[in-house]
């Protein structure tokens, strides 16, 4: 099989073809790179690895479950072979001296990292319009955003460049772009995947997440990077389920909760209809459907936009032009100062730092930060109660609207509402994923599944059955 032909295979089938020597890893990776180059106008990549480096990496890829499988990685996940800019001028060209644990695990499984993908600066945004390297275009409609902040990784999969890519999630940055690009996006349980080497935005909310063309691709993509890591004390030492095996289980006995708060009267009727269709399919497959309530859902956005900027203002203090930032070309401090200013943070990052510093300042801390922490606990308890009551997974829309056009959300507050259905899972730390459930006006709609802590397997089981039953309806 030639390399081009393998681009349509699932990630596991690609690796199997390479292991069986019916396809060659260097050919597969070269085909992915060629497709990325032919789709350059999407601006999905900040850096693409050179053809020579890729050939060498593919030829020596270990014989693991991802042998020779081309992978794209968001530009805030550290790699020693390619720069890690976080979509920011302040880190332009910076090459990390160490690799993220997720990247080391990918390499050990035989994956080949073809490039680093475009993103909103420091992962702050919902459209990839906040990148210092220009916006990424949605491969399904070039006039629309791919979502964000992991827009480049979502576009790479949607454009058929690779079957699996990685992004990061603080409030929805994998699920929302997955929904906008008609692919699968997974945010694991907080503590399931190591954050070592993920550049920090808001540490208590940050996760590495995975995009897949299909549920099976995403399950394999998560399987490889999941697990305990001594270099991230927040990872948990519990066994990792076999997500692909669990996906194949029938739905009889599975209880699907439908939370009323995620279907407000203001919800777009066409999105509501798509969700109800998907819920009907789950019922037909043998799942029990239950209406449930998560009463503190409305507070998620205000709580998120206090806590995330607070943590960001502390985390981003390291980019001060001394430890990181524009390199000093001489001892000329004045010149270095000027460069830091002219290559500094963009407007959204600046806004977050100011907001975060404000909510942490003396006199405001109790009114904002402390109160938000208390409400975060209430949001978490909502989930704990529902899952303790026998519900296995929840089904909701992923986003309140399909992909929007460039520049249409210039009011930051309007942009922040993109995360209305996703931020809760980051606050509570529960796993959640998005998958395509149909089109509205020719644009994909995402359905979201959420599960209890470390119950990714339940989520994949529902998602896989739904994907199979919907078939081509998911993208029509
Ligand atoms: N859109 C949200 C924000 O701007 C979430 C970003 C993310 O998940 N990284 O903060």
C-alpha cells in the first residue's frame, strides 16, 4: 500500500499495516507531510518537521501500537525536536530542553510527530484567532473559525492530515474545536494524563486532550498517553482501562443522564433536535435515559473566568524577558527591555493577567477568588451526586452554536460564552468528550458525553455505539 492510501485508514490499521510490512512508515509519514503542505492555507501548523527529519524518525520508530502513525501536537506541549511557542511571540523559536511525558510515551509507541499546531496564545481563546501566527481556518468552511484554543490540532485531523492529534483543555479547548470541525475530541479525568511538559495556563484546570477522526482513533490516542507519572504529582496511580475493548461493549444497562440545565430555552432549536435524535439512538441501543439536574451549572462561566485568569496571572509571571522571552543578543538591557515590550503578550493574554491579578489582590480575594473556589466545589458535588445516583454518562450539546465566522465574536464576553457547556467538566475534573452528531446549515454539531472520575471507559462505550448507529448521519 502506498503512503497516500494509508491516510484513510484508522490509526490502529495504519500501525498494523506498517507492522505487517504492507506499508512503510517513511511513506506514510511523507504522505501526511505532503497533505499538510498542500493544505498550508489552513495555517494549522506553526512548525512542520522537515522531510529529512521525518524520514529518519519514521525509519527508526519503535514497533509499538502507533508505529509510523503521523501525529500533530499543539504548540504548548514541549518537544525537543521542534519549537514550542504557545502561539506567542514571547516564545517564538523557543526549543524546550525536555519533552512532555505524553510526547515521550507517543514516541515509545512508535508515533512520529509531524509538526506543532497553531493555537490561541497560551491557550486563551475559543477560535484560534488569538494566535500571534495568524488564525487557523476551519477545513469544512474556510470563512469560519475551527474553534479554539486547539484549533490547529482539530483542523489537522479534519483536513485528513493525521488521524490523531493532541491539544490542551482548560475550559473546553479540545471539545469545542472538535465540535466545530466535525471530529472526536476527548478531555480525560484530571490526573489521568501527565501535564509534565504542558505549558501551564491554569494548573488546576489544565489537561492534555486528544482529537481523533473516529472514536476508535481517540480511544487509542488516549490509551497511549494515559497513566501515572512521577513527574506530575497530580496524576493518579490507578490502572488505565482498555478503552478500545470497553468501547465494544453493548449499551444494555448503561444509564444516560440528560441534565436539564444544558438544554436551556435559549438553545438553538436545531442543536436541540440533533441532541434529542442522538439520545433517541442511545435509547434504541438499550441505554436507559434519565432526566437529571446539575443545579450549579449557571455559575460555571463566572467561576471559570475568575479562577482561570487568577492561576494564569501567577503562571505567566515567568515570561518576563529574563527567564523566558526575547533573548538578549547583547548585554544591552535597554534593547532587551524594548524587545520584550514589542514581542510581548497579545491583548487577550494581557486582559487575563490583569483580571487575574485583580481577583487575587488584597481586598478582592475574598469577594472573588475565595467565593469562586467555594462555588467550584458545589459544581463538583453536582456531578458527584448524579454519578453516585447510578448515572453512568451524561449527554449534552458541546457548544451553543456551530462554527462562527472570523471576527464575529470581537466582544470578549461573547467569546467566553462558547465554553458554557464545557467549562464545568474542567472545574469538576470529570472526563468529557465531543463527537459529531449531525449538521446544521452544513456545519457540524457536537454531542457531549461526560462520565464520573476515571470512568472514561463508560464514555467511550456510549460514544462508540452512537457513532456506529449514526453512521453517515453524524456528518449529514
Ligand atoms: N476558551 C477558554 C478560554 O479562553 C478555554 C480555553 C482552554 O480550554 N484552553 O479560557
